[in-house]
C-alpha cells in the first residue's frame, strides 16, 4: 500500500475517472489492486486485519 500525491498533476482527469464531484478536492490517493503481469515479486507485507482499524484505532478491521 502506497500513499501518493502524484495524481494532483492530473487531478481533473482523476476526478472525472472516479466520478468525484467538482466541489471535492483530492489530497492523496491510496492505489489498491493487483499488478498487471508478474507483479513485483512475493508479498512480504502484513495482512490488512493486522495493520488497519475500523472507526477507532482500538477496533480491529475485519474484511468482508
């Protein structure tokens, strides 16, 4: 998971692609998905249920 602000260079196109209203701004994006092709090697990161919280920091996130 990577936080990025590079989309700001093309914010208008990104907002159009994602159907974000003009009255909203985008400060950062977190791209989530699977790489095309072979990817970037084996996954070595911790699972989201260990690293993320739901609503408060002391409530573990549970995927659907």
